[in-house]
C-alpha cells in the first residue's frame, strides 16, 4: 500500500508540474518570442537532459532506435501536437484547452479501431459520442471569439493520439527512452526549419521562463514515467484528470479567469465518458487474456 501511495503522489506531482508547464507556455507564447523558438529550446533542453542522464547511468544504448524510419515518421507527425496545443493557448483559457484536450482518449480509441484493427463495441462507441457531446457543450455558442483555438486543440489531441497509438505499436521493438528522445529530436528538427526567420536574441527575463519551461517538461515526464512504472495503467488514467483542478486554479490565480458552468459541465461529461472508455478497454484486455471479448 505504501508503494502505491508513493506512486500516486509521484503521478499527481508530475501531472501538476506538466500543467504548470502549460501555464508557463501560455505566458511565453503571449509574449514576443515565436512559438517555434520556444519549442526548439524546450526540445533541446529535453534531449540534452536525457543524453546527460543516460550517459551518467551508462545506459546510452537504450536511446538508440531499432526502426529509425518509423520512429522519425512518428516524431514528425507527433510534432503537430505541441505546436497546435501551445498555439491554441494564445486564444483559450488554460482550463478550456485542458478540457478539450481530454478528447485524445476518444481519438485513441477510434484510431485503435482503424489502425490496429481492435474491436470497439457499442458501449465504447456510445461513450465516444457522449464525450463529443460534452465537447460541444464546453465550447461557448459564440465560440467566445476563439473557434480557431478550439480547432487547434482538437488537432493537437488527434496528433497526440497518433503519437500514442504508434508508440504502443513500436514498443514491441523500441525502448521508451528511444521513443521519447527521437520524438523530441523530430520536434527540434521541425522547429529548426523556422528558426532563421523567427529567432531573436534572448534577454535574461526571457531565458528564465524558457529554462523553467524546459525543466518542467523534463521533470514532469520523468515523474510520469516513474509513476507508470509503479502503478497499474487503470489507476493512472483517472489521476491524469486532476490536471483540470490544476488548470482551474492556475487560470484563477494568474489570469483571474473563472471557468463558466458550460465548461465545467462539459468537462464532467468528457471525463465521465473517457473513464468509461478506459474502463471498457480494461475489461476488454482482461477478457482477451481469458479468451473472451466483452463489449
């Protein structure tokens, strides 16, 4: 029980760190620095940190991919996720973006059915439809002048789901470390394309939040990896939705922005539908292990 509690504490801490990273990102992208420069610096910090840690542990071989081509394709497609999500933060409160981003669970299930040919029964399809109804509810009728922001978050969720599905498939031959570092190298490569036209010298006031942004990404990701190592995936799933509490608190504290009832009700529906999809997936995996298929 003590080990589980420690794992839960690490998971909650990692989720909190990553949500605060999103808040820092929102502050940065609202400033003068171009998003591509911000993401390039973040990826550089993550890659440098991983190389240093794995070299110190004498486990650098874990960073080497087996299927270079597929990893690069995965990384290039997945790079759309942070670009779209952090761009959306220019237009949306952190809470709204966080709520809509939860749709990645639905995209992942849909892609699992299409790409991995996994069976998705009526219960999960129904939950997905209800979840997207929650999305429509969470988005204000007039779009609050930010329809483009909502669209970007949905694109980010789809890209993140593609990243997750391809990662799930590639773990048959690839290490987690290689998937993480190649993905971040691809993000760096994509953003590097824009750097000659958007790069600007960094002042001390800009270096500090950028360094914090990158450090939070490294710390948060490593905490979640450690939490996943200690906890069952079925326990991790509901913990990830605590990011909503962090987002609401940060919106209020930093931007004095209190989420409306539509957003909160939509969030409740999306989270409930997501947890149901995850629950049915857990049942399906257990049934498959016992030579059955409940749906």
